[in-house]
């Protein structure tokens, strides 16, 4: 009787050990090997505790005792800043000599930006020639200036034209009626563009926070029993912001992926048809499942920890969805088309209206007024166009680096914490 109960107990223990591996095999395309008793679980693709990848490596239970694996992760992640030379890791090219939104600000930039009005206005005026907005609208403003000069020349050479303009003089109230809808369209478009910039910046802030939180939970809850699995999660979290940046800017992220991820993991990610940020999140979810199920030498994650990690992963999916929405759905182009048409009509009629006000208006005044008006209105419209697509002007290189450094900092802090 005792032997029979002992056999049943042995079979039940065997079922407890085998069942998680069977479930894992059904939910993962990668083979999972059960290590001998007393050794830690060999992670996916045979990553060893030394950070090198092989099929016959053995390592310690505690990842804190294995400095080589942590150093290998930190070294591979830091190579993004030193060895990877692509547009993905290069700061934004839309930089001006004055303060710019295309780089992360420090206290020095804020102090310079919040100077007294006289110094601030003087600096902005003297740096006018370096303005990217001025360079963008310069061709059209020059065209309006040339058009105004041509209208003045024709009116002086042909007095009949001047007499007709005086008879068909445009009153100031009529010009104001033209300017009002233009101002309304510019205001609506600029406000919506600013909302898109704010949404994108909030999304990237959430991405940095959630990546850091996930890395911290992986180091605190997964690493003590399965260090290689936690480090693999951290590697994916370190790559995630760069892949999201590459997706939003159309840049190649293959070199970054091959630098940080193990060879077979990198090949798997590069072969996915889905967006790489989505594929990374799916892979991290699979790793969280492996940590939650546990094995014969590592305890499963508590259900509350598993739920918290799942919530942070859901937040990262929300970030990807928000960025895809901003990228794929612009402000209705009707706004841009209507604004452009009204601007062209208003600026083309403006020289005739100025000449028709009074015969004492000089051609130089007409050209100067038309040019400045074109610069102001077209400059505001250009700002709205730039803000409508926020990703090229956001400091995404600095934000991606900050998110990656947050993941690396969690690993470094967990290793350097005093033992209790």
C-alpha cells in the first residue's frame, strides 16, 4: 500500500514537472530543454550565463553571482552608442543654431530660453537667417515679392491699370473679411498640430517609464531564479525604443537588432512580417509566460507580479498604437488645401488692393507690405505643417537612448544593491 502510494506520488511529481514544459512547447516555436536537477534552466537558444551562446554551457542558479552575463548585456547595449553608425542612432537633422525642439533640453537651454525680453528678442532677430521656418517659406515669399514688384511695374507703365485699380478699390473691411477665415484655419490647424505633438511626446514618455518598470520587475522577480531569461527580456526592452523609432521614421534598425540580441533571436525578429515593435512585445509576453509557469529549479512568478508585468506590456502596446495612429491619420488634408488656396488668393490680390487704396502709396511700400504679410501667414502655416508630423522634429534619438539607459540602469542597480 505504501509502495502504491509512493508510486502515485512519484507520478504526480513527474506530471507537475513535465506539464509546464509540454504547455511551453505548445505555445512557443522554440524548443525548451529541461536541465539536470540543481542547474538553472537553459534559456531560449542556449544563452549561457557568461553572455555567450552555446548548447553545452552550465551556469549558476543566481544571476547576481554571474558577472559575465551582466557585463555582456551592458557591453552589447552600450555598443549602440559607440559602434552602430546609422541614421537610426544619429540625432535629428532639423537643428537650428538657436533653441530647438529637436533635442532634449537641459537647465542651460531653459535659462537661455527664458531670458529677459530684450535679450531674447535681440537673439531671435539676429539669428533670423538660421531659422528653418524662414528657409522653408523663402521660395514662396520671394515669389510674392516678385509678383508685387511686377504689379507695381505694370501699374506705373500703364496708367489705365492704375485708374482701374482706383475705381475698383478694395476697402479695408473687405480685406479683413478675407483675413478672418485664413486666421481661423491657421489657428485650427496649429492647435490640432500641437495636440499631435503632445500626444506623441506623452506616448514616448509612457514608453520610457514602462520599459524601465518592466526591466526592474524582470530583475527583481525573474532574475533571482532564471537570470538568462530576465537578461533576454532586458535585451528586447533595450532594442524596443530603437525599433519603434525606425518604424516611425522609416529607418533601418537591423544593425541595432543584431548588436544587442542573440543571433537566433535577431534572425527571428528580422524575419517577422509584423511590425517589429509588435513582434518584440509578443516575444516579451512569451518570456513572461515562461517565467510565470516556472520549472523544476525556478519558482513561478506570483500572480500579482504577472498581472503587473502584463499591464506594463499593455501600456507599451498602447504606445505603439498611439504612434501608429499619429503616423497614419493626419489632420484632414482639406484644411491644408483650403488654407493654401485662400493664402494664395489673398496674397495675389493684396498688391492690387494696396495700390488701389491711394495713389500716394509707393511701389516699395507695396512690395515690402506684401512680402512681410506673406512671411507671417506662410510662416504660421509652415509651423502647422511641421508640427502635424511630429516624429521628424522630436528628439527621438535622445528619447530612445534614455529609454535604453533606463533598462541598463535597472540591471546595474540590481547588481550593485547590498545583499540583505
